C-alpha cells in the first residue's frame, strides 16, 4: 500500500474568528491525537484534503516540518449543508496496528432481477471493520449481478481484506433486489421510493465491472 504524504503546519491560533480566516484563505483546520501523546492543532491546504477525500485514502504520512507521523483519518466535519469541509481529525497509528474504521462499499453490476422489474435497494453503503493499518483498501467491491428478485447480500457474504474482521452483525442485510413498488409506479403523484432505493437498471452495467483486486 502506497501511503500519501500530506503537508501539515502546526496551528497556534484557535477560535471561531481565526478558523473562519484560515478557511477564507484556502486552509483547513485539523487536529492530531492518540497513542498517549498530546493533541496537536494543525492546518492544511484545503485542496490537499479535498484530494485526500477524492482519492479515498485512509492512512497518510503527516509531514509537519519537524517530523513525520503515520496517521489515520478519524473524522471529517462539514458545514450544516454538507457541502464544505470545516475540520479534519487524525489519530496516530503504527502500520502494525489493527484499526477500526468504516470502509465504503462499491456495488458492481446490474442484478438479474432488473429484467423482472426488481429494484436494487441499498441498506448500508459502508461496513465497519477491524483491519490491519498496512492493508486498508479504498473500498470493498460487492458484485450484485447474481441477485434475482427477493435475493439479498448480508455482511457475512462480503469479501474482506486479508486480516480484516467484521464488526457489525454478520446476518445484517447490506443490499437486496426488491420487488417493484407497483402502487408507487402506478399512482400519479405518489411519494418516491425510500432513500437508498434505486432502479437496478441504474446500477453500473455488469460488462463494465472491474475484477476484484487480488489479495
């Protein structure tokens, strides 16, 4: 796993006014904590953090000028609309550690049940795992092309990274191919399907599915 290096500066100022000024100048406040050491207030270039989020990197090497520290992204705070980053939290780790984190799920393919009017209904878009810090993937792929109407995939069916352990209830449902809601489809002005429900046909075509990464 290639670990990106992230430039960070120690931050002396705090408070609402100082943080607003920092963000207005293209910066983002953050903090580094954990492993029994003192908390360090940091600041970053916003574009660097946006790239980190876009690339779905979980582990970084923080370059603070006077030293480097391997860290895990522990939390991202956004504004009340969810549009703009406001703050980022990092926790110190060692690559030999086993850490708990949420990994996003990437659903690949179109369920067979789509041909019979089925809907791909996502119950969870991520999964909690205990995973070796040195082997954290960006996401976990889940192939859904085999799903017929009424079929589902449970947490225990996920292919986890080597050495990773599942945290949620293994019998919990992640995604299912549900029966079409005829009442909603046939009644003018009816309420839309519940959040998370999407037409199976809108999923990525099976032909475009990428092969699962080799362990």
